[in-house]
């Protein structure tokens, strides 16, 4: 394996370092426009007659996102009152978890995929970005996971060593888990996204969450055997030309 830098560096430093021990200032949070979604089951059941989703929570969340985009004038067709346009950041945590389950597994997977398609369509036509975390351990089939990765622009997966056999492996003793890049964004391009580093690992420090390139250390267990081979080779090379052996080449 070729020698690589443990931490990829570039000309842009923004976003590479963040102190986990520091908290955001209270004034910053008070002036920020933060909205939280709360599921109103009665209102959704009364207003939703299309039966697009088996779980009414998906409909309520999708309508809330659309209303926020329209009220904030984040759509591309809108002309905002302010001169500088802002980007709306949408974060959805644990989508598709047991709180989002329907009566059957088929309906649960169908609702999740339909929501991601609709959510992606809203983002395409607005000044907004979205990040969604999905607990893939709740899915019994890999086909649903592959479809989720296909509908996503960027898909990464965190594999923790906690409770697994890899935690006892000396090769991973410095890390807490692996970071798998499943898909990279390739908007308005003919080729798919390609990452220079595929083998990535992460470790959590007191102040930082570090992501490094995973490379195996050199193996030194056969050092004595290799030294012996070198000694025999050197002795054979020092023999005189008159005493040739069948092992000489």
C-alpha cells in the first residue's frame, strides 16, 4: 500500500476544525431563525385525503418543509425582499426509525422512499440543503438501503467498533470506527463522483472528531526469518568462484 498522509490537507481550512467542548453563544441562537417540527396527527388526518403515505407523519413533515420554503422565499422562482439570499439548512434526525413505522415493512419502506423523492424535489427547486440520518440497522433487507443511497446525492455510513469484534483487533486500536463513502455528489456531470481516499476511519477526542485515512502498519512478526534469509544470501554471495553450489545462480 502506498504511503499517504493520515489527514488530507488542502488550501481551504474552513470547516476542518471545530471544538466540540465549546457551545454556541446564546445571542447567536436567539437571533437565528430556528424552527422545529412537531407532528400534529389530528390536523394531518383531517387535511390529508390523498393517502400518499400510509404514515401521516411523512405528509405533515413534507408540508411543513414546503411551507417554510415558501414563507421564507427560498424557492428559485421567488424574489426575496432582502438583497442577499440565504440558504435554508434542514436537518432530519433518525428518519425511518421505529417511530416512523407503518403496519407492514413494505409500507414503511415505501413511505420512506417516497418522502425522500419528494424532499429531494423540493431541495432541487429552492435555496436549501438537507441532511438526513437514517438508522440502517432497522432494515432487514439490503435492497431498501441501496435504494435510499441511490436517491441521495451524498451517502456516507458510520460503522462503530463498539460491541463488535473489530474493537479487539490491534489494527484498529487507535480508532473508534470506520467511515464508508457510499455515494458522492455529481450534479450536472456525466460521470459519477469519485473520492481519492476510500478507506477512512474516525476517532473521537475530547475536543475533536477526527477523520483520517486508514492505512495498515507494517508487519514485523517475520523480522527474524527475514534477517536469517538475508544472512544466508550474503554468505552465498561471498563464496569464491571455485566452490560453486547447485543453489548458486
